[in-house]
C-alpha cells in the first residue's frame, strides 16, 4: 500500500489530502474519495481508505476544513458554516474531485465518493451539485438539504445508509430525502438499519446518540461494494 500526502486548492486556499494506492496493480484505477467526519481526517478514514484500496481503487481523502480545530466550539462553528453554505461546500468538493482526477493513478471516467457523518452529508452535496461522479454513498450522514437537487441534475447513483435510531437523521428527514431524490429523478437507494444509531461504522463512537453497530457496519459496507462494482466496473 502506498500513501502520499498532497495538496489541492479551493477558493484561493490550500487544503491537504491523502492518496492511498494499492501496490502491484496497473494504473489508472477507479478513484474513490473518502470524505471525513466532523473531527477531520483520522484513523477511521485512513482505515476505510485502505480497505477501498485493497478492493482495487485509488483512494483520495481530502481535508475539507483546511484548518485545525482549536476547540470543540471552533469545530462546530466551521462545520455549521460549511453545512449552511452549500455553494462553498459543493465548490470545495468539486475541487477535491478534480484533484483526485488529475492523478495519473486515477481513471477520471470512473470515480465515486463515500463519506461518514459530516462526510456523508458532503457526499450527498457532491451529488446534488451535479458533479461528474458515478456513485456516492453516505454513511450515517445528515440528509436535510439546504438547496435540494433539481430534476435532471444528479448524475451519480446515490446510496444512503442510515440508522433507524439516528437522532441526526430522523424519519422526517428520511421522508424528505426520498421526496427530494424522487423529484430530482435520481437513481437512489435508502437503507435503514433497525436499532442503529449515529456513527454506526465507527468503533470509537461513544457519545450520546452515537454507537458502533457491527451488523449495520457490515451490511452497509457490503451495499457500498455492490454499488461501486456496478457503477465503476471491475
């Protein structure tokens, strides 16, 4: 496995990123962006990136914040500002996608994005923007759209994996997401895992409303693999 720290630019600012490439496979390979949660790029994102690389993808993990958090309040401020400003978030995601596609190890015609928590919401925003990606997968991400997708804009096949007991994605938000994607005429799936809470893929999840769920983790990862196989080819 090969790891490489890189940078990309968005709105005149530098942002970091990490490429993860499998060893011994001829390139270019299908590219998959892994979009991080609210704590930024951490062990969870690196591990999921490594798992995707083992499946035969070149993986790009972009830093979407561009600054270290000095406190939890600072992090909440940065995340809230991004979530409430879809044009800025979508532009940053598209710039990250372009950086991934510029790599000679990536087949730019076969790219996708997955994300966890904040990154799950970001993956959906990338799809809503009409970006040229074949698939997006949201794991326990927020579903509410500040700027809902317009008909015919979403190019990606969309998979949402969410917990029935996730307090940050209640039934009303799931219903609104279904209506949004149907109105947009998107190719979409919504998988709801009974009893699963927010952060169900993260073994370290240990705050109110968050808990790891082995069955939901395993089932959602299998659903993601099936979608990526279909969208990106083997």
